[in-house]
């Protein structure tokens, strides 16, 4: 089973347990059974939140969310933690109220004890399943929900023992409920530490060691590496050193092969960014094989293409005083139109232009173009323009 199937099954099971325990608890007037039922009720919402978080985290990166929605799963973990704390406080308050009012009237039946025994067994199976799948798929929220279910196992066993002994000690039922509430509260605090740790950009040292090993195997000089974990995914940034006389084609090949090997062999890695030491060129590879090569632009470069926009902006390649058919060009004719009238027309130099590499997409983005007019646009350039919402003809 995958994590989505497990979270769906967990929701269905918790609906059944919550309804059963609360009904039996009201009939038998057992605050400990009702407390356990309330805990199962909170489990329904937590399982739903885990399911929603898992589904949203699977959405691919977009223009608005270029790093994906992986944090949603972390957020759902926080809400699960809050629900655990609220349910524990509710149980504690109700138990203390019964003790102060000396309300010890509890009807113990074979049915109520059977219900708690079934609850303990079911929760044990679900806890084991959620923790196992959560760890296997690096889902913090599902693993956390599994630990929550394990707390339910202990509370169900405690309630069962309390029911057995309540015929001798009438006051035992609200005390057992109070103990359950306090225990859930303490365990909730422990789980909270893990939850909030997941919100921070903590390093994955295991992944870093694997990357170092791969670099050694490929005889690549790794000078620095940083990693950060986000909802079971790992983002890696690294710097490598190459000999000064390394040709561009050779550097491209070394980096590309290293990226692909990291992505393939370390399944937790979602994105790899590689910087060559002493150069301004960087390479980024996302899981799925999409690679983008780019230069780190400084403020001065962007100032060269800083042209106030006065309408719908089209750009056309410009070479040697004439419009060109090839998209990658040393200059571009920039035309702003508004309501059918030309508001601005100017030839702008392309500061990203390199011999043999036009870098038209980079200019289009920097100048904030709405459309590109060129006959010869490469497949990768079209894909990049489409990704950034720029039309082309």
C-alpha cells in the first residue's frame, strides 16, 4: 500500500472506532471510553489532513510555486499536532470535572470491554502500517499519525484495565481517563518537537555523504555541499572545482553526468544545483530530467535591460541593423503596443549573448516580454518560453 491508500484506510477506520466508542461510552457512562472515542474523533480529522497534505505535496512545481508544494505536508503535520494537544486537554478537563463532582457511576459490560479490546487491536495494526509506510515513503505527517495511533493503542489498553478494575475501585474510570489525557499531552509535546523540526531547513547528512561518495567515484573535486529536507524530499546545492583549462563542452558533460547519477541513485533528492568554483556558470537538475543551465546575473546586467514597459511587449531578434530569423541574437527590437498604437520602439543589446549561445530566453525574461517574434526557435527555447508564460510566433 502507498501513503495515500493508508491515509484513506485510516480515515475510514477512525470513523468506525470513534462512532463505536462514543456510543458505548455514553450508554455505559464511562468517561474513559468517551475520552478514547474523542481521541479517535480527532484522528478522523488528522487522517483527512494527512491525506490532503500528501495529495497537494504531489502536485508538480509551477510558475507560482517553483519549488513545489511539499511544505503542505509539513503544515498538515502541525495541524495534527494541534489536534492531539486539544483532544488531550479536553480529556483532562472532563476527567477532573468528574473527580471533583465525585461522579463514579460507570456501567461495565462485556460489550464495552470487547469494544476497547477491538480498538486496541485495530489501532495497533494501523499504527504499525502508518509508521512503516511513512518511513518507507519519507512522509513525516503519516509517520506522525502512526505514532498518534500507537498512543491510541496504549489508551485503549488502559481503558480496558480500568473497566475490569472499576467494579472494585469505583473512582478508577475518571482517573484512567485523566492518565490517558496527561499521557497524550506529554507524547504530543514529544511529537511536536519532531513536527517543528520538519518545518526548518535541516540538512540530510546521509544524503550529503552519498553525494560525496558519488563525487569520489566520478573523480570530481567537491569543494562544498549543502542540503535541506522538505517533507521527505532533499534539495542539494554543491560546488565543484575543475581544472582551469577544462573546455566548456567537457565541463557541461561532467556536470550533466554527475547530476543524472545523483538523481538516479539517491531517490530522496528532488533537485540538484551545481556551481563550478571560480566560474559564474551553474547547472540545475530537477527530478524528472529537466535541466537548466544559467548564469548568475548581477545587478549591473539587469540594469542594461531595464526598459519601462508601456504596453503589450513583443521582441524580435536583431542583427547588423536588420531583423533576424534566429531567436538567439546579440540584440533585440523591443516594441510596446497599447490599444493598437506603438507606444515604444527600441533596439536593446542582449547582455546574455555568448558566441554560439544566444540566450534569447534569458533576455525575454529580463526585458519582461509578452511575446517573441522569430522563425527559428529551438525546442528547448520553446519549452522554456512556454514555462515562463511568454508567447512565441
